[in-house]
């Protein structure tokens, strides 16, 4: 019973909930942290995305269970290994989905629309779109973008265009980093994922360079945007750019020298230097904007 419960928890992947920190971008860069009512809405939105993400993982693992059994690492996943039956998995997914819809509805209709869009895109990804190169990464990036959108537009915080572009580039950067790590692990063999057949190491390195450059440029322009300066009452946000550069360069180093990248969440939250860089970035934003 205990082992089955632990396997069920692993199936829902609560460790991946940390991805939803993107939802907090709106209150951080919109100077709304002190608004307790809004903070409550953000927490409910975080819950909605976390639970919906868990239900999506169950669906994806069920569809991939046969391929996962042939994979040296993924064969230990609960559905692939038989530790959790499909009926148990679907029941857990249904509970998570229902609670997610309730939490999103408790915030407002906008958040519910974004959460349902997240579910729709991920179902399309699991069923078909993950087979197509580039499209697959844009689907992954869309999940992060919808988190940012839920934490801004969904909560009636006007998002900056430059912030949205920065988010798009950094999430594409993480997505192509993930594909590069999978390509390297497969040794150029593409049986483990259909879309890998269309990629090459050189192509993925080019995509990483483009998206890293786009991230820095768009974030730099965000810090200099007149609307940003008006919102934060400072021109000093430009001094946070070195933290962004450091984190990008550090992550590229890990991808190229340590075969990291396949699990961005684990990499970001287990690498000491990335943690220091990320914490320094948040601290600098709070200090320079006089929170």
C-alpha cells in the first residue's frame, strides 16, 4: 500500500511544480508583492497550474508507457513499470484536473481560460505535436508562457511586451537545451523520440545561441523601457542584466560539459552557482526597485 502510494506521488511529479514560479513574475515586476488579495490569487493560480501539470504528466506517461519500457531510465516510471495501474493513474489525474479547475475558477475566468489552454496544448503535444521538430519545443515553451500570462493578464496586471518576449526566449532556450541533452544521451540515435530525427548537435547549438541572445537583448530592453522605469521609479534595473548573463552562460556550460539540460528544473535548483545567480537576480530586483 505504501509503495503504491509513493509510486502514485512519483507519477504526479510534485517536484516539477517549481516550474510554476514563472507565475510570480507578474507581482514581482508589477510591484504588487504587498497586495495580499492579489498574492492569494497568485497562490491559487500556482495551485491550479501545479495540479493541471500533474494530470498532464499522467496522460503523457500513459501514452508513452510502451516506449518508456524500452528506455534505460524511463522504464522505472510508475505506469511503465506497473507500480501504478492505468485506472489508478486516471483516477488521480481526474482528481487533480477537477481541483485545478476549481482553483482556477476561484480566481477568475481569465485564469481558467489560460489553465484550460495549457491542458489543450499539452494534450495535443502528447498525442501528436511532440513528433515534429521545433514545434515540440514551442509547445514546451508555451507552457511557461501561459504561466507568465496567468500571472499577469490573468490577474489584471498589464504585462510588458519586452517581458513577454524575454519569457518566450528563455523558455525556448530551456526547451532546446532539453532536446540537445536528449540528442547527446541518445548518441545521435533517434528511436527514443521521433522529433530528434530532424535535429543535429550543430542545429541545436545554433538554436541555443539565438535564444540566449534574444533573452539578454529583450530583458535589457525591458529594463530600459519607459513604462518599466515609470512602474519601478528607477533606471537601475539595467544592473540586473549581469545576473541574467551569468545564469545563461552557466547553464550553457553545464549543457556542453556535464550533459545537463534534459531536466531543466533539476538543473536550475540543484546547481549551486545557478542558485546563487538566480537568488542574486531576485535580490537585486528587490533592492534596486526599493521594495
